[in-house]
C-alpha cells in the first residue's frame, strides 16, 4: 500500500517548501525507558514515518540540496542479540533513500556541512515536560538539536512542523485506504462486542476491552491506536477513563471510545451502548447527543472556520442541555460544565493528528465529530464519535 514512491514524494514536497540552501535534518524517535533495562513499546514519530516508512529508532534523515541520506546508529552486540539488527537493504527499499551511512561516516559528513551553513531545518523539540497534557516528551528531537548546536553554536533553526502539518492534513489515496481499513476493523469489532447476547455476558469493563483487543488483532490491526476507553455507569463521566477496571451493571450506559491502528493510521470511534433497556432519561440524553452530532456534521464543508463551527455547536448543544433541564441560560461556562471538550479534531497517523485549527478546512482532510454530554450527578455519560472525510461539497462519513 505504501511504496517507496509515497515516501519519496513526501520528501520532495517538503524539500520544495524549504529554502534549497538549507539542510533538513530529522530524527526518528528514541526508545523510552519503562523500568531498569525494559523499554515501553516503540512507536515511531509520525513525521519521520511519513517521510521514510522507517520503524527503527534513532535513525537520522538528512535532505540537503540534491542529496539525501540516512545515518544509522551503531548497536552493541548485546543489543543486537535482544533487539535485532537494522536491515539496511530493507530500509533503502521501503524509503527510497539509497545512501545509508554508519554513525561515524554519516555524522562526519553532516558536521562538515553544518559548519558551513547559517541555518538548518528541523522539527522543533517540545518542552521536556508538556504540562497541559501531563506528559514527558520523547527526547530525540532535543538531543538532535543539541548535537547540531555542538557542531555550530551560531546556527539558526527553522521549524518545519507547519510545512509537514500542511502536507499531512490532506490525505493521499494510500492514506485514505489505510484509514478506511482501520475504521472498518474498529466498526466490525464494535458490532461484534455490542451484540445483545454478547454484551449481556460482561461483568467488568476489562472483559470488553479484552474482546475488543482480540477483535482488532484477528482482523489484522497492529493493536490499539490509543489507550482504549471502556467506561460504564459513573465512569463514563470521566472523559479519559482508561483503567477499564470497573464493574458493569444492568442498566448502565457504557462508553466505548476505541480505534484500531492499521499501517500506522488510526481510527477513532465512540459508541455508547446500554446494558439492557435504557431509562427515559438515558434515552433523552442519548437523543440530545445524537442531534448535536447531526447538526455538527451539517456544518462541515471546505473553507469551514473551526472557531465559528465550535461556537455554533456549543450554542446548539446549549439548547439541548436546556431541554434536558441541565442549564437555564446558554453561556459557554454553563455548556462546558456538561460538554467540556472540542467537537472535532484531525485524524491520521496520530489519533489527534497534526493540523492548524486556524486554517480553513480543506477537501481531503479527515476529522472526527464527537459531541458528548456528561452528568456526574446522575451517573450518565454519552459520547458518539464518527470519522468523516471532507469532500469538495461536504463530507463522507467513513465510520
């Protein structure tokens, strides 16, 4: 599905967006320590994969004028015994990058070039600790920037993230096919686990999670695109309830927010189901969320302004919350008490994919549409999420 032409074309597009005299230097992600000498499962930087198809850590890509090459790190014999070797021939075949240097030769070549230039294009490193998300960042980008500065202290950096985001927002045919496959696997699995007879057998959230994992893997997915959310009853009022360790009771609403990963591309679908017959109140809340989603979808089209879109959805959600007796006046603060998240985000190589929400929406983008109502005082949480492709005339619902 993804041949070397795909990655080579992406590199050429990036090269055209950056001044031809400026070398582009990018790094793969590094492995992250879980405990002692054990790492977390490795996941490649989305931008690096988009340009190379490479799934190995610590490799450096250089795109400079008319040439491009990889710098491959040296691995000790002990590490090769545990993790295997980097297959150079396969790396060249997948990526289309024909010149591959070992660390010593590659870095010597790059150093000679860096000493002669005033500017280099890189992906800017995030803060070591991303406070709003409570995450420690992968240090690979920061280490690369430090190593470049050690060669030429006066060099200036150009951040190519906006260029790559612009490229990645509009999906190519191979990307659309991969996303559609990830979405189909997710939908088929959700249909399987939410059949009435199947749903009735579950006693704990983790049993549902286990069957979703099995469903993804048996249909060919590499696994989950993100930590799955299986939230029953009161837990459904916690947006990112990922412990999935609570009981499931008759009459509970269960929020299933999951997505399969297929060839690095992520589905993101949410379904809310009931263990038995929903009460009139539960049904009313569900109907309200469903109406908001339909309204949101009616607004999406090329050129859409995300901020205006969100304001319109919030106003419409406010009307539904007022009908449910949850608020009296439609103010942002009142609505956000029961609907505390955005309606849509970009989808692609990352679940929350790159893209600038100040840009007008373009045909070929894929976004989610996921309104929700969460009422902790009643133990009711409902979210409905679908993945949509923006077309020249509107949208196509992929999920």
